[in-house]
């Protein structure tokens, strides 16, 4: 469990560093609009994937709860 937290911290730091490098390389007025748009699209895609995975987990849990136990009926 601790290892996953470290991996998440490394991924978060590298992502933030990547956005910072892109911000520094792009020209000032247009770069900000482009960067914020890309960040918004990226966050929407990540949120969509997290929502899908949580939905799959909920469906799997509901299937295991609804499944009859052998020998009880």
C-alpha cells in the first residue's frame, strides 16, 4: 500500500513538472490559453477513466452480493 502512494506521488510530481515545462516553452498569451485547455481536457479524461473504473468495481460488488450461495436454497 505504501508503494502505491509513492508511485502516485512520483506520477503527480512528474505530471506537474511536465505542465511547467510546457508553460515555459510556449509563448506567453497564446501558451496560457492552450495550456489551460489541454489541462482541462486531460483532467476530464482522467476523471472519466476513474469514474469508469469505479463503476466497474460497483458492478462487480453488486454481482457478488446478488449471487446465491450454493446449498442455501
